[in-house]
């Protein structure tokens, strides 16, 4: 039974680590602040949840598992709240989400250039 719990634990920790790494790559690769927030918030939150689940399997049912569960609850409340606050601050500063690429191009349009008609 211990071997099965260890296997589940390492699978959860491995998948959680991979998702966290994918979220970090998403921060570097995505085009604008809104896409970066979405990529990082979703992947990192799920990755952390899986890592905590794997650590919970390793800890068994004791005070450590309860602390891990409390960390999970704290992250589930704070991650969406901070992402929402960051998105709202970006919108109030005048940033707009990147538009979809044009039919033949691969570049995203710059929302600040489109917002100012005097520069066209």
C-alpha cells in the first residue's frame, strides 16, 4: 500500500511541476499582460494543487496534511483575487488585450496605436 501511495505522490508532484514550468514559460511567451496572467494563473494554481496533493499523500493523515490543505485553501482564494486586481489595474491604466492576428499575419496589433486615430 505504501508503494501505491508513493507512486501516486510522485505522479502528482511530477505533473504539478510540469504544469508550473509550463506556466513559467507562458509568462515569457504570451503576447500581452492579460494572456500572461491567464497562463500563469491557471497553470500555476493547478500545478501547486497537484504538488500539494502529492505532498499530502507523502505526509499521510496528520497535522502536516491539515497544514497542506490550509495552504491549498489560501492559494485558491488569493490567486484569483490577485489576478483580478492586476487585470483591473491594467485596464484602468489603459492597456487593452491584444487583438487576434490579421488574416495573413502572425503579429498582434498594438492596441495603443489603434486607440489613437491621429497617428494613422
